[in-house]
């Protein structure tokens, strides 16, 4: 059986690479190799680009979504004293913790107004979020001694027509808790005017949503003294988020829920996963259509080699051996095309990932070049899917073209 397989592969190589063979069939076989290589390379590149954008989005969210977030099960806020922060700091894997207070407010600068979510943060906020890297103007610090400052997104700054931090006082309006009067509407709002001390640059949605202030300012503005809406934690490198989450939940008790970053945006990441594999199957369909060129090349080769088939039958070759010869021919064409496609796809992805040769023509985007991240798991998925297509098409084509003489 091994000798038959070796002999079948030898015939297949001769049909494809023989220097005496210069027929149209060989030209079509070469074009089939190219038609297979291009979609294989495209699949690798598409998946790598999607991985790059996925990682970019996750890195942007990591600037405002902590590794772990503790929130109350009931109500919007909780007393800071109700959480044993000393016990949390002793939990293995916890590197830093910070209290937050978030609520919507109206922002006003000159004749411009906009709504935003004011996030009040304490002094430990910088230990949980490395926001300093995203600040493009000024500083991220929201308090200098007793002086309060705001840090806003670049898109929000444009919306409020803030062109310079030298003259960037923003007035915050928040609904006063407890009473509401229609006679004097202005008395229904708490009002604070503070300067903008920094502008950060992230994704457009985040820039338009979040405004950072000190926790003290947020508590005074929204009328929640000594209260917070969440407690965020940064984990040590290498710590398992699930294990630390269980330990933190044991410390905080049943009155709080503890969620990881992925759980906070579970639906969004799930949609991204669906989109990625949707792209994969669309590209696989393109590959399947392109692989039909292999069917045409095999069919024409079988027709051209009818004399060889008769000669091999006269020498004692059975139908199974003849089929194995041309199946090997189909496998060889697909293998060559797949290898070239994988080489091109992986090479192009790694070059873009490390050198960023292709740039994005947009000055306001977070990265200058198209983000690409090659993953070995994607390579295995492409190889497995393409191998299944190659085996199926070669087997069906050869079986339909070469039949047992007894059935004629």
C-alpha cells in the first residue's frame, strides 16, 4: 500500500512539474495554484487585521474599564466605609483599588452645552488606570491640593469649543436630589464651575462620554457625601481574574457584585467574536469558489491523460490506483497554493504588525498604521478549513471522472 501511494505521488509530480509538459492544462494548473493562494493569504490577513482592531478596542476600554469592578446589588451607590479595603488589599493578586462615583451631568462652556458622565475619582485612581499615556494636553490629575480640575475627552473639548487650557472653565449642572420645583428651575440644579486641566485622546465614544473630576467634587455635585458607585481594582501581572474575583467577592459579601472587564462588556465582545467568524466563513466561501479552478484543472488533466490511463490499466493498474494518482495531483495543486498563500499571509501580517508600513489616512485615529495581530490559532483554523475543502473537491472530482470499467 505504501509503494502504491509513493508511485501515485510520483506520477502526480511528473504531471505537474515535468519539463516536457508545456500544455494548456499545466498553465491552468499553475493558475489554480495562484487562485488558491490569494484567498488563503486574504483569510490570514483579514483575521489578523480583525485581531488588531479587537486588541486596539480592548486597550481603549482598559483605560476606563478596570480588571475587576465591584458594584452594589441594590441601588446606585454605597457607603465607602461599608467595604473593607484593608482586607481587599491583602487579597493575593490585587495591586491597587480606587473608589468611583459616576452620574450624568450637563456641561457648559460659553454658549456651548453637552451632556456627559462625570466620573469622580480618588487619589488612587492613577494606580488603577494608566490614563497618563492617553492625555494629549495638560495633566490627568483632577486635584492639586484644594484646587479642583476636570479632565475631558478631545471630542468633548471640540464640542464645547475649548481651544486652549488657559481659558477653559466649564460649568457642571447636576439635578439636586430630594426636591424639584417648577417655579424656580435653576434651584433644582447643583452648579459648579471648574477649570479643565487635561484633555485625553481615546475612542470617539469614550471621549464624548466621560469627564473626570475628583471624588470629592462629584460627591458634592451629586449630593452623595461619603458614597461611591463602584470600586475598581487593578490586578498584578499574571494574576487569574476569575480566581481573584472569587476572593474579592468573599471579602465584599453578598451585597456587592464583582465583574471582570470582559463581563462588563460581554455582549460587545460576543458580537466581535461573531463578526470575526462571520468574516472567516465569508472568506472561506470565496476560497471554496476559487478552489473550483482546481476542479477544472483536474478534469482537463484527466481528459488529457486518457492515453496514460489506458496504458496504466493495460499494465495492471486498477481504478483505485488511478484515482489515487489524480487525487494526489489535486492535493499537490492545493498544497502548493495553500503554502504560498500561508507564506504571503503570515509574512504580510507580521511585517505590518512589527513595522506598520500601511498607515491609516486619519490624523485623529489612535494609531498611525493599521493594527494587525497574527495569532497561531487563526493559522490552524485556516489550514484545517482549507484542507477539508481540498480533500472534498479532489475526491469528488476524481471519483466522478474516473469510473470503474465494469460500470461502463
